């Protein structure tokens, strides 16, 4: 039987959260993901002996796991968890109430009655001033339960099944003791210390292959030369001073290999370049350092190999990349299938999702197989961030998927090295387009004013170190010199620029900005030199004014646009609210979405929406989509509509939360020419006179399955329209 081969590559990564000025970890995500993702993602394979996967571990993550396991790492969230409730100050309690609900509410808070109750008691949308006013309503047992639940909800179902104590806490649910709280944290730190050992065990058995990424996760082509950004984006605005330090990229690669060897007792064979970022120079660097294979996205293949554009089956095979006598094998990710796991299947029934995935893999096998190649489907994505959007942390989906693959004779899961040994590449690429896995370019990390400012600051600080070294020859070779350079290399990591610009936003953008500048400040401080004043000024948010999410802009006035399916005049939607689909808006990045952005607003009688789509004009693809306006407050109402190829509305429905059709709600106007515009009469929503807000999201279904929902992780909330509404009171 001819097979199709399937290579999963789960990328596990966290940036450096340690502040080099005080050695305190500013954010807790390493230890929380340790119990939610890093161990169970490989331990699950104990149940499926035939399933093989690839796991990419970034050294910047591994060093932090090591420090937590040894009790070296400290963070404020950890300290305030361990501190007895009776000893907490009011300020510390406020911090807990403001920050200990940082989790996906739908999947990590709402399923647990006590955690949900505490969130409702605090309020879903609240300010620090509000929290201080309600602080007296929280009893000591409330605060202690919140200390526990913030950490407990980050334990994967694996631990409920395999650890009697963890399960007992879930069963108990409330009224936790100080002893139970401390024992929970002991478990958490113990798990941090087991993760590398579990990966080593399974790699030594041959069930997984562990690859690595350059040490602090830098964008290597940009380290080699920021002008590499011009390859995919010729009109990009670059920093005023060119950054070109190939030697830094070499350090990141060599240090990662050496650290990997210390942990796993062998050198790595493969490497996932940070964010799949590649160029010809990267090929030379990894080849010189013994790396046998690297991977990136299909967009790079399409830009580098003409035949790939002519026939998609060329995606499902390996390549030999040869640059100036340097060689490395290369595979390319199917971003459609990868994104399905990352962004789509979390909304599906697990059985349907598994069936859809396996069907698509088999279809690829039938399509891509020829006399020369055994097709390889490469599914590469984060192994941590997507699961919090699944029920049960993705356990249902992943266990059903692995169970199906474990007994499937047509699909064989493989480690990448094993596949390449069995099926060496026959085709050669002699030039790689410089780009990343996101849109085939580097726009996430360079080009925006904030991104360019950070590159300027790193370059200036690097120049300072070089000049300082020239002036202080005794500094060369000291431990301090090594420390200074490691801090600079950490500042070269890609994660800081992930949050700069308009592409992504988190609840902690300011902290990422601060941490980046603290690294540069620390270099001057450790050398007893004056810190440049500009490093004390925030980079994030200097370029525009918006609310807490840079892709979410609030309305500035009542509007009454003409509903004709196109922009009638420049000012029609100018003062409306705007949500720009930042692909995911957070730590993941969805490559493709149906909706590009939407405007929203209202007058005293109507709600108005305008949707811009990523669908080509007159494309038959539009007939596959169903668009939904999901009203959450004050009543759950869902409006759905579909279009034909001529942009005529062919289906329209409106249902309440009991799935009963609402005849009294009529869509006054809906038009689609270049954009979708629609008007919804407020009176048709049957609002009570005392209602305060209207809340909604917009979702898209394809083949009766939800494939995207915006805003991502939140909703649009608008107040009851009045002639004299206060724009400052609006909340998103």
C-alpha cells in the first residue's frame, strides 16, 4: 500500500522574562505553560506507540525551565501565590484580582464554578479603581481560592488523570488551604524539571525528534543584514542605520547547538529557524555548524522555486538547498493544515475535526504521489498557545487524532530525519527568497516605526559595547564581557518586535516594551556608564493613540452611513470604530482570514457594520461562507447571511438563544459590492428600557463549521446610544 507521510513539528518557545537589572521574572508564562503544554505534549505519546512527532525546543525556554526547577527563578505572580493571605497587603490583593484571571475565560475559567464565581464577583471588565472599591467584598478564602485557581487551571487534563493530588484539588474546587497551595506550586516546579528528561527519553526511544532554534530566537536574516527585508518587500521602510552582524547570528546558532548537546547528549540534526526566517546566508551558517535540515513555510518555497507555483504537489517533498557549496535539506510547511489546528479546529467537535484533518492528509497523498516521491505533509505550528482555545486544553482532539493515526495504514507519522534518510531530496534550490513563515516577509519585525526604533536602539547599544571594549582592553575575556554580550543577544530576540507595531497585541505590551529596554539599560548600568535618556521612554504606543489593543479603535462619533456595499465617501466610516484582524491578535499568527477588518458604529436608532473581505471580487469562493453577527448582550441573538457569486443575499436568518427563528427582527438593509455593509435597527433587538450595553462578535462559517471569530478573545461592546454619550466610558 502506498502511504502518505506526515511530519508534525510542535514548536515550543518562550522569550526571556527575566529582568537583567533585578533577576526577577516579570511574567509567569514559562512555569504555567510547563504544566499545561510542555510535558503532556510528549507524554501523551506513551499511549500511541506508532505515532511519531517532532518537537522544537528553544534554548531561551529551556534555561528558564531549568531555573524554575532549581528554585532560582522568581516572579511576582509566584511570590503572591505563595504568600499567606493573612500577610497580603491591599496593594498585593489588588494585583491578584487584576492579574489572576489572565487565562482564556471560555476554556480555563468558565468550566470551573468557583473560578467563574470569583471572576463574576470581581467583574469581567474593571479598572484598578473599581477593584479597590470592591476589595472589602473579597474574604480571605476568596483570595486564597483565586491564588490556587490561577495556577490550577493551567494544569493539563493529563495531570488530573495521572496525579492524585492535582485531581483532588479539581474535585474539591474551593476552600483550599495554605498547605494545598504550597504543595500545588511544588508540583508545578517539579514538572518544570521533568520536561527535558521526558523529551530525552522519547527521543532515545526513536518516537520523537527534538530540533532546536537559535538561542534567543532572533530573526537571523535581519541579524545578518536588515536589508534582507527588501527581498520580499522592496518598498519597506528600514531603520536609518543598517544592522549587519552575521557574527551575532552565528553565536545564536552555535550556542543553541552546544546547549542542546549538554541536555540531550548528542548534537541536533534539525533546526526550525526562528519564525521560519531564512535566507541564503542562514543556509551557510547552519550548514557550517552541522545542521542537516531546516524548515519554513510554503510561501518561501513559492518565492524560491518556480516549479512550486506551477504545481502545488511540489510542496509535499523535501529539497536540497545549495548555496555557494553549502548544503542543507529543507521541508516546507502546509500552512492551511497547520492553521486548521492552530485556529479552526478549536471551534469544532473533536471527532469532526479529526475526520476532516485525516481526510485532507489522505487527499494530499493521492494528489501529490508520483513515481519519484513519497509525499510528505509537514504540519508545523506552536505546540503551546493554540490549546487554550480548545476545550480540555486540546486533549480530546489530540488524543482522538493520535488514536486514529496510530491504527491508520495509509498515513505514517515520521520524524523528519528518518523521512530524509529514507527519501533523500532529488530537487535542488539554489537561491532562497529571504522571508519568514508569516506572509513570506519580515513585516512583523521591521518596517513599522516602533520596530525600526528597537533595531536602532539595539544597533546603538551594540556600537557602544564595541567602543567600550576598545577603550578598556582589560575588559576583554572577563565574565562581565560575556554577561554583557549575552544580554545584548537576548535583546536581539524576535519576541520584542512581535508586540511592536500594529500586528499583534497582548495584555502585557507595556511589559514586553519595558523588558526590551531593560536589557539595553542593564548593559550601560553594569558597565557604570550613563544610560541614554531615550531608553527610559516607552517605544510602544508612541506612534498612535488607540485603546489597549492596537488593532482595535473606538468610535469617535455617531454615524449614519449609506448602505450601498461600497465606500460612498471618505468620511462615511471615518469616525466609526475599527477592528483590524491582526491574524490572531496575540502570541499566534493566523496566515489567512476571510475578514480583513470591520467598521462598527451607530446612531440613535441603528447599529451599522462594514466588513472588508480577503476574497477576490467575483470569486466563487464567497458562496462557501456564511457570515454571522452574534449578539451576546442583553439577549443572545444570531443573524446569519450568505451571498452568491454576484453578491446577492441568498440566505438570511435570525435566531434567538433557543435556536428559534425571530420573525420580528428584519435586516433593513444589507449590500455587498466592494465591502459588506448592513444596518440593524436597535428596536428589533427587543431591548429592555434599562439596558446599558450591546455586545457582539462577528464569525464566519465554512461548510457549516466555524472557521474564525472576531474580535479574537473578546467582543465589541457599545453603550446605549444617547445624544450626549461620553466616549471615554466605552469599553472593548
